[in-house]
């Protein structure tokens, strides 16, 4: 299977220009699955919820989705992309899985980062796995990397490839995703953006370094920090289907969930004085 990413710099508030850039970059790409960054069309650094709603789209009635569907049909591929999703008066930081027939799955980011909590509704979609050409795909978005439960649940459901649209600003996520792949023996494709969102209320600079990681935490490829790149890797799904790390140890069947019940029972931390 051929999987990869497109790392680029979205322009804030210019979805048509961002779509056009993606279509041009992928016009001759041969792949089964391409991952694009978080909020790849709207930009990221919203002033407030109203601005996010103004730039959000309903996937069922979206020029952006129509353009990507046409690309998938023409190039015979699937795209996993970040998307500013409008659902009535709600707005979600979402990821879409799009194929030649249109949207196949919508995932809404469960773990909102920093000021995203002022702009977005928290995700309300259960984690689930989708199939693309015989491969089992799990979606997560950016800060979901910090919660190992997300990758583990997707792995338990059978995910072989984690698609990870991102707008990373912290310096250690990429290394953490190596650990997620080590813990679960899955592939992961992190598509990050680079450059900055310069807004009247401040500036955010993004780290780039998109990557493809193999089961066991082996880095296949990592992009430069501040440069556009399309990268495609040939992967062997048999590696992700084998959960053994020794002849005696299987990372999933060796779990003892009866001893993990406190994961559900732990209270939220109180204020720090």
C-alpha cells in the first residue's frame, strides 16, 4: 500500500486558494492514501468562535469536499484531511476521510488544545476504524496524540494505519507518535503544516516535520521543518497485523484491562493554588 502526506502552509481564511494549492500539488500523485494537515482549508488561529463558524463548511454541501472528491476519483486515491466542520450552530475541528465517491467518515477532535476550547465544540463521535483497500484506518487530530488511549482504542478496533492531520506548535509530538507506533505496532502518518498564522490577536508558528512511522516506532521519513513536501511510502500491512514483540508477548492479547479500571474512575484534577 502507498501512503503519504502533503505538508504545506495554508493561508488563513482563503479556502479556495488552499484547495487549489492542494489540487496542484497532488495532480500527478500516485498513492492509495494521502493525509493533509489539520484545518487545511480555513487556517488555524481563529479570533473567536464566530470567526470559526464563518469559515466552517458542512461536508454534505461543500465546494472543498466536491473538489477533493473529484481529485480522489481522478487519481484513484483516498484523502484524510483536517476540516473546519459546521453542523447547524456547532463547529468542530474535524477530520474527513474522502474517497472517489465522497465523504466516507467524519471524526471530530476529542481533545481540544489551548484556545481551541473557545472556538470549537468538543468532539462527539466515537472512535472507529474505516477500511480503505483492505487496510484498516483510524483517524485522530493533532493534540489527540497526547492521549495514548486514542491510539490504543483504535488499535484494539483493528487499525493498521493512524491518519493524523495536525497543526503542531509543540516540539515533541513527532517523537511521541513514534511511541504510539511502538505501543500498538501500527503505522502512523502525521501531516503537519509549517509557517505561521499571523493574526491581529497574535501569531502561531507551526513545526512542520510531517512523518511516516512504522510499527515498532521506526521512522520511515520525516519532512523538513519549514518546507513544502509531498512524500509517499510503500508500506507492508503485515507488519501492523503482527502484534508480537517477542515469541511470548503480544501487545494486545497480553493486556489485562481488569487492572486498568481506574482509567475511567479518575476524577478531573482540581485547581492548583
